[in-house]
C-alpha cells in the first residue's frame, strides 16, 4: 500500500506527469479491504457517483466528473484514487499468491496492476490534464 503524497511530493510528481485516458469506471464497481476501507461506484442520471471511506475516516462521495474537473476537489480525488488503487493492489496480490504457476499468475493479475496504476495516475494528475 502506497502512502498518499504530501503537497511537496505531489507537486514533484505532477511536474513530469503526462496526460492519459481516464480510468475505467463501471456501474456497480466496488471494493473493500479491512485494512484500507471501501468504495462503490454507481451510475446516476447525471454521471457516475463514487462513495468511499477509509478505515477510521469519514464517508465521502462525489461525482466522477466533479473530481476530475474542479481544482477544489483535488484532495478528494487524491484520497479516492489512492484508496481504489490500494484496494485493487491488495486484490491483485491475493490472486497472485493463489495461483501456483508464476507465469499464469502474472498473466492473470497484470490487468489488476494496470487498473491500479490508472487509478493512482488519475489521483495525482493536475486538474484538467487528462484525455477523454
């Protein structure tokens, strides 16, 4: 599990970051881990809504587009993106260890690690610097 970067670390990460496509989000997408927290995504008439809560933290929710488009939501995007990435990583590691053949395990879990990277990237990218 990676720690959320502080302001100085985030500024450094953002200097060289390139635009990428947004992470894939699906209606009903969810995850939970007892050491991290939980999230759920659902489609509304307006946009996807994400609800998340870190262990010991307050529940939060926001529309996906609002997290992307408004600078005032950058901290929530960072928190949400890292939480989703951390949960995906934990699931990938569990799967990785459950498959005896290492080549098969990596082949099967690569998509999880790609999703983790996409959500972490989305979390740190400056507002508006993404491709649709």
